[in-house]
């Protein structure tokens, strides 16, 4: 039996309401380069990094010159056009403060690029409560591969049995499972319970998790 001493957080769709914005930025960047990809097709892949998304929707390697151009343009569009309207979900800071008060160490594992993480964390209103962050820049493969989660686990320096992840996509659930840690999932990213199968528990959003905190896996000793 062990208690939870560390929590690994996804950011987009988990702490901030940004999944639709990311999808729109990808659609716009792809369209500028001659690729007409429906929003719905891109939206289902948000939570993966560009290394997975671009080959899936357009058959483009992100390491190719065209892939780099599209990805760079996607980042600019997101920052300029969509980020100003992105905000945190309700009760994000109180939830993180509760975890910290219970002695848990908090880190980030996001498929976003390293140069975007600080900006995204600012939107949570609680960037000061995280001790470190990992991104697609810290791992060769994005979610659902476990590389980013494993990097975050390494930063915590804790056994996998003492760490939980909180995420919002099936890619978070798969990455956590491959890394050997449990996950609490949130519906706030746009996925339903069937998509999030494998999570220890599923909540609507950070506020719902905070409301049910005392009965959640975060507050229970795990076997």
C-alpha cells in the first residue's frame, strides 16, 4: 500500500479550455499550406503532438521542411488568434492548492512544445504551484507514447506507485498506462467515459474533482 506523493498534470483540456483552439489553429495552418482538413478530424487528435497529428491528417512528417513550416505557422496562429481567448477551467487553482496542502508535488507533462508551455501555464493562474514541466521538446515521441510522462516521472524521482496523472484525453490514459501509473480523467477536454476507459475515475472538470476530492483516488491510499 502506498500514498500518492506526486501528481503529473496534462494542461490543455485538463487545466485550460484550449482543445478547440488548438484544433482551429491546426486547421488554419494546414489550409494556408493547401490542405483542407475538417475541424472534426483534427479535433479528435488534439492531445497528441504534431509528430502524430500531421502524419495522421495530411501524411506529412513533422521533421520535413513542410512539416516544420506548418507547425511553426500553427504555433503563431494559436498565439496570436486564439490564445487571448483561452482561460482556465473553474477551480483550477483551489484544486492545485489542495493537492499541495496535502503534500503532493506537482509537475506537468504536455504534448505542447517547450516554448509554449510557460504561456499555457500562465493561463492556469497557478503556474507557481508546479515544480517542473515536461513537453514534447523533452521526449522523442508525444502521447500516447509514454515518453513525456516518463520524463515527468523522472523529474519527480518517485516510484510509479506513488504518482497519479490527471488528463483529459484517451492519449493521456494510454500514455499513463504505458508508463505504469494510474490516471484520473476529466471530461472537460471533450471526451466521454467510453473514450477514457482505463482511468481510475472520471470527473467532469477540475471543479468536479475538487468537490469529490475526499473520495477520489488522489485522497486514498492505493494498493
